[in-house]
C-alpha cells in the first residue's frame, strides 16, 4: 500500500494513544473513591483490578474481531466504549457505578491497545514504524502524567474532582468521531479471516513466542519497578516515603525522555542494534541500583534504567509484527495478552522481598531484562 504519511491520518491515530493513557486515571481515582466511601484497602484495590483483568480476557477476541472488521473501526469502537465507561460514575456516583465504569473503561482500553498499534503501523513507512510507536508511547505518557494534575486542579478549584469523567468522556467520543471521518488504507492479506485456531497456531512459530514472552517480562519489569522502587529506596536509605517516591518520578521522566528521543533516533538507526544497546543500558542501570549505596547516585541509576528501557516495547512490537505481517491482528492480540505479566512479576518480587530482603527482590527485574536481552539476541540471528 502507499506509505505516503499525512498528518490528516497520523494526528487522530496518535490522539487515540492519548485516550489510551486515560486508563491511568484509575490510580488517582481509587484514592478519592476510597476516601469518599470509606472503603477498606481490599475493596479499594478491586477498582484497578477491574481495569486490568481484561487484558487477559479480551485481547485475543479483539484481535479476531479487528481482523474481520478493520483496525480503524475497532479503534473507534474502543474510544466510544472508553467514553461510556468514564461517564457512568459521573451520571450516578456510587461504589457500584465506579466498579461498573472501570470495568467498561478496562474493556475499552484493552481493545484500544490491541487495535491502535497495528493501525499506526499501517500508516507508517517501513523506516518509521518503530519510531512512530515510540512516539505514540510518549503521547500516552503525557496523558498519564497530566491526568493526576487535572484531577488535583479540579478538586482544588471546583471542589469536584469527578468533573474529570465528563471531560475525558467528551474527548474520547470527539476523537472517535474524528478518526471515523478519516479514510485510512489498511493493510490486507489474502488469508482467511482470523479465528481462535489461527491465533493459537502462532504458538508454533518460535520467533513469535519468544517476542510475546519478551513482552510478558518487560511489562512485568515496568510495573514491578514502578511499584517497588520507592519501597527499595526508603528501606535502603532510611528515608520517608515522600522522598523515596521521587525515584518513581525520576523513572517516569527517563521514560518520557527516552521515548521522545527514540521517536527521532529510530528513524535513523538499525532497530535490532538499538534494542541490544537498550537492554545493555537497562542492565547497567539495574546493576548500579543494586550496588550503589548513595541516594543521589541511585536516582541517576534509576534514570539510566528508565532511559534504556523506554523504547524496548515499541521495538519488540514492531519486529514481532514484521515477522508475520499478514497475522498482525492476531499477533497484536497475543502481545497485549502478554501485558498480564504486569500482574505476575510484582507479586513474585513481593514474596522474595518478604523472604530475603528488598534488595534481593531486584534480581527478579534483572531476570526479566536478561530474557529481553535473549530475545534481542534471538532477533538479531533471525
């Protein structure tokens, strides 16, 4: 197909990644909902679970659906579903409607993650695929960063933090209509429409399996370092949690910096070589975190770790899809299914931390990146 890139096509697709970042609203909203309804920790933590459980349940069916109905239609549907999920807790605010709203938000976000990535690949040239995916993650990160600030601002200046729901719902629906009005030429293959059998057959392709497992471990790494780095710093250096939480901000700043730089560098450099260097930098940063006993240097090592890690997902996604482009919808579903690694790796770290210490638990992160390094080596040989 013609790969002449037009802003008319790129901008609404990139905006769908901004909508994708709305799911991180659940983090700040959980605190407010817990306070508003005087919930226990277990009841409050049910809310984020209601969002992320759908990665395991909806990803493969979404891949099959979009293979039959098209990526643009699927992305549009996902944003409308996201808008519906966001407006429900505003129309009637209760714990039950918050759960229902977050369930629908989670379903919409899962569908969006499965469909938006291959749609962006379709409108990107061969040389810019990884770069555009990296830029899309940067756009998503902006939404994740701005969300809590908007909620805090609304709470302070209007006294109603829940106004974030109709604002985000309106943006979701408007972007959905914008994208639906743009004609996009999607890649098509001559194969039969996707089925569950055709998805499962991809497990016979070792290259695809290696890359899917790589996504499992990299997402596990990302979630685990986010949720454990503050505890590690407070334990290691005997500082309060507020100060230790600076480490999380440093990590996110590194991710955004790296993704912004990757949007340019990946247009010029070999993606496999870039992936190998990225894993080496990440491992070097982790080694520094484990070995160095100085708070300032630890923050620097956290930044180096995030910088190295920042572009690994878009590269792995791109090379997985390019291996079997005719199965892009099915592979995308499997890749987003692997996001459930974020629910598996952190508890393992917690168990090791309880049994052997918080520093020893960081070796779980090392193991994750070592597997990603293996997948980079495997890709370079295949």
